């Protein structure tokens, strides 16, 4: 079971999120993932969406991103 990230880890995650969220709208889309990780296959990005996009809107909020990268 994962725990909530501490302040330092949360700051690192905010920085990583902002680097991927190139348009600065507060969400990461499949396109932004693809641009940031060009070697990642489309199937892998689709798999991330299926497992991490809890509200099903096709993009990651910061909270969804934190849950995704904090999984055991």
C-alpha cells in the first residue's frame, strides 16, 4: 500500500507534472505524454490512461498523476 508523498517528493512531482503539461492547463493529455516521452509506444500511453485516468476524461489531473506514479 502506498503512502501520501511528503512535501519534498510532492514538490518533485509538481515539477515533473509541469514539465509534461506543456500547455499549462493543469492536465496531461496523451499527446503531451507522447511529446515528452517520444520513445514510449502508443499502447503504453493508452495503458496509462486506462489505469490512471480515474475520472475517464482522457487526461490526467495532478492528483491522478500523483496516484499513478506513487503506485507500488
